[in-house]
C-alpha cells in the first residue's frame, strides 16, 4: 500500500521545529486539519512553497508505525501574494487561519470549509484596510454556520419568538446566542452586544453573497462599530481568548 497521500490543501500556519525543520498546518479537502513536517534548510525549494495561504496539491508521506507525516511535495496553484502587501490584509488572513485551526477535531464538509476560506482569502487580496475587517467578519459569520453554531437572525434563541424586522436584538457573549429584548435581561451589562436592524440585514446579505461582492454593502460608522464588536466577540469565543478585530 502506498504511504504517499495526496491532498487539496491550503497552508494555514508554518512554524520552526527543531534546528532546521518546520511544522506546517494545512486545511485539506480530504481530512480537514493536517499537520506535517517540512524537512530541509533555508535553501530548500519546498520551504518557499509551503508558506501561509499558499494553496495547491500536497503530497504527504505517512509513516503508520511512528504515525508521523512528512511533506514530500507541494505543487502551489495559488500564491496570494496580495495578502502580504497590506498589514490589514495580513492581520485578517492570520485571524482567519487561527479560527480554522481552532476547529480541529470538527468533522466533515472540509471541501466546503476550503471553499469558504479560499473565497475570503482571494477577496482579501484586493481589499483596502476597511474592507479587510469586514471580509473577516463575513468569514466569521459564515464559519459559525459551517460549525453549526450560528444563532438565527429570525427567531430568539431563548423564547423562539419571531423578531420584528425593525427590532433591535442582543447578542450574549457568554451563551453565543441572539436574544429578543425581553429575553436579554436588564441591566444589560458587558455580556450583551446590540445588534441593530441594519446590521442584521447586512449579516443576512453577507451570508448570501460572494466575498468579492461584499464591498458593495457598506455600513455607517455606528453599524460598523457594532459589526466589529460582534465579530470580536464571536472570534473570541471560538479562539478562547480576547481579540479585537480591526484594531492594531
Ligand atoms: Zn426571546
């Protein structure tokens, strides 16, 4: 039986391992998150190919006895150099990769996960500072759905009442739920984030359009602030640490 396995893969993270090797984490269509060792010094050709956000065909040698994986080849089909040209693009892409890595152990639908990530990263390559933040929020909102953890924009998570179209909703950081005004108990301290009807509409649109078209749907300053807070709260919950999206 061949021990070389082929994958359609996106590089999420690369870090040093020992003196001259590297440890790479991929999102693959076949098995989800995959960790493999990259052998070779700074001059190795593979080393320049296996870099964050490169995507292509990966060949991995699996040693079943030691259960170790070694990168044999990586044929890059998409380099995404634009992600390194602007700090905000890089920052959004790094957070996106971190969020995907946090889903380790989640099962199934990896082809869809790869498509979601690929679409957002491609749009990020063209984004300005502002757009980079909203593309990340869009990705987070879609990723939450992929994980099966996204609250409904139509019904209260607690009492299941249908929201009026012009009603304000409240997002609970601790529960990760969206609540109607009667279920979001007063006083609404730091636990609750306001979600105005305008942001609700934007989230609905962001869910249904390709990331490349998101720039057509801008938010005013107040809604943009709400979107940042919501994105930060959701990402913080997924990553298990405090995070502020769109702030250096
Ligand atoms: Zn309710």
